[in-house]
C-alpha cells in the first residue's frame, strides 16, 4: 500500500502546491491555493490542474483501501468542470465507489472555501502488486 505521505512527497504535488489535510471527520483532503502560475491565459485555473487535483484526491482515497504490497494507477478519468476557478483555496476529496481485485472505481470533487462544488470526476484505477 502506498502511503499518503508517499503521494504527497512526489515532485508534481510539490510543483503545483498540493498538500494533504486530515479533517476532524478523518477524511484526507487535498488543499491547493490558486496562484498565477497555475492559470491559463483567460485568468482561470488551468483545466489540467483541476484534473490533476481530482485525480490526486481519488488516488488518496484508493490507496487508503489497498492491501499491503499493492499500488494503483489511473487507467481512465472523466472530469466535469462546473464553474470557472480564478482564486482562493480549493479542497479536493475522493471516495471509492467499488473496489475489486484488479479494478477500483472512485469519484472526486473540488470545492471552494464557501463549499461550492466546482468540478467533479470519476476514475478507474488498476490495482497492481508493487515490486
């Protein structure tokens, strides 16, 4: 099983500024503060950053349910962008819908500080044995 700290220590997470926060409810969420380096030319958060944030939140949820010695990789993801995002702190959370021996289906969402849902996604992960 890959630990949340292992995911968070990756270069990409550091590069865009994602961090994990465990809430009082015990759910691990990913926090990201929008900055100019993450925006596209219209001044909104780049769609790829939004997709990466949802994918990462789902990965956290999936990896917390794996057995020792297992890892999981995204094999498919679908994102619905519901609102444009130009500023503020974002919170992303993932949830496993179904875990099989080899395939995990999960969903995630991004909310702003006011609790508005800004984007949602569904992903399929393939479970594999880690070396």
